[in-house]
C-alpha cells in the first residue's frame, strides 16, 4: 500500500470517509477535494502570507457546507451559495475569497454558464461586502 492510498489522518480522527454517502450531494457540485484543490492551486500561484487550512478536518467541514449548498435550486442560486458560504466560512488561513470565486466560476463553467458580473471593480466590491448580501441577492 502506498502513501497515496492512505487516508488523511485528520479525516480519520474526524470520522470522515469520502466513500460514505457520496450520492447524497448533487453530482453537479464540486467535492470537498475540488475546493481544497482550488485553494492549493492558488497557494502555488500567489505568495500568501498564511497558508493551509485553519480548521481541523477541512474535508468534513466542506462536505457539510456542500450539503447546505445542495439545498438550493438553480445553477445561479447554487453558485451564489458556494461563493458566500466558502467565503464566510473562513476554512483557510488566507485566500478564502479567491478560493470561493474560483470554485464558483468553475462550477458555473461546468454547468455551461458564466458569472453575471465579471467587471473587476464591481466583483471586488461585492466580494468585500459579501456578508451584506443574501444568497438570493447574489444569485440575481
């Protein structure tokens, strides 16, 4: 058995098994591993002051977050929920907004859609004040 076949020790401690109930979350949504992969990619590209997760067992935490996102109907509502929930959960030491934005963009792209707004200054304004918007307002 190689090291790649071994489960993440934090997942074992938290009781997370990626093979349990995988069909409960909509297949259109990213996985916890996808979100963490986006963040890892950002860490490689951007010189962040702080790196890594700031919570124990981030895969389990993201799985719970994705279960909440799965309750929303419609591509844009689900995308808005991903954006807001990943940003406000602060599961990473740094780059939570970047991770949320890239995860949401990839989700929309896989669904054949694009963000309604891509103008940098407007997106930046919304991302900085994301907590003041509801998921329904973001989806519009």
